[in-house]
């Protein structure tokens, strides 16, 4: 069992920055690909970014490329999402997801997966 807790969300003006954290319990963090998703009101959950369990590869949605950076610290069992140049359309509930031995190219891959409860990001214009 893996327990994920997101933090770092909040209210920020357009153009501002936030850094989200996803703290994981258990011993499998270093072998888990970490994904970030978001869901805005009335919309489906969408992929934002991912960092492979090897730490060698990352992937981003086109809408956040060049503005968001995903990283991980295996010593702290924590993944991060640095969000810069935020826009009102980035407003959403942000979730992290852990996929054991998941592939960066296949978001459905992995021996098992777990979701966090989400953290709200609100960007005002």
C-alpha cells in the first residue's frame, strides 16, 4: 500500500509560481513513476507531467511545456511540480499518481498505481 499526500496548492495571481509536492509513504517510491494530473470543474481529468522511476525521463502535456518542471527526490520520497508563469486556465485540482515500474510513454503501465487526494490550485487573472 502506498499513501500519497499532495501539498503546496493555493491562490496565486496570473504570472506567478507555485511548487506542488507529493509525499509518498512506503518503500516503493524509488521504483515508481510519478505522474501529475489535474481536473478543472466540469472537465475531465487530464495529464500534466510525469517523471519516470529511473529519473532519466520526463514528459509534459503541451499546455504546460516550458512552464512546469517535474522532479523527484528519492531520499525524501517526494515528487515535485514547479509551476511558473501560471495562467487562469491552470486552475484545477492537482493530483499525483504513483505507478510501480511504470513507463513514461504509457500512462496506463505499471504493476499497480495509487492516487493522492489532490491539492487545489487557483490562478486569478
